[in-house]
């Protein structure tokens, strides 16, 4: 880890960024006290590809079908039930 003062950081920013890109950590200090840390940014994850899990996921035919009791609970039931009904 390298520590530089603000003047050095402004003067040598491009060189410091090359070192950070290579994995080094740089601390910027004011009057000898650390005030900022520069670290390499994480690379973004690979973009999601629609359909990449095709054939690997299965849903029941009635996946989005609710029974009358379930529908009544959603429409008329308490938002934050203390206890399940019937106990």
C-alpha cells in the first residue's frame, strides 16, 4: 500500500491510477492523516443472457393459480398477522 499527500496525488494521478489498476492500494493523506483510499473497481459481472437457463427450470402448470382460501387471505387477510389463523 502506498501513501501519498494530496499534492503528489494531483501531480501523479495517472501514474497512481495505473498502479491501482494493477491491484495496488493507494492512500491519500492530508497532513499525514489518511483521508481517502483508492482501490481497483470491481469488474462488472457478465451481462445476463435471456434464455440462458432454457430447459433447466420447470414450473407446474398451476404455478400462478390460487385457491379460494389463498385468494381471500391476499385480499382480506391482515397485512402483518400475529399468528396464523386457526391456532
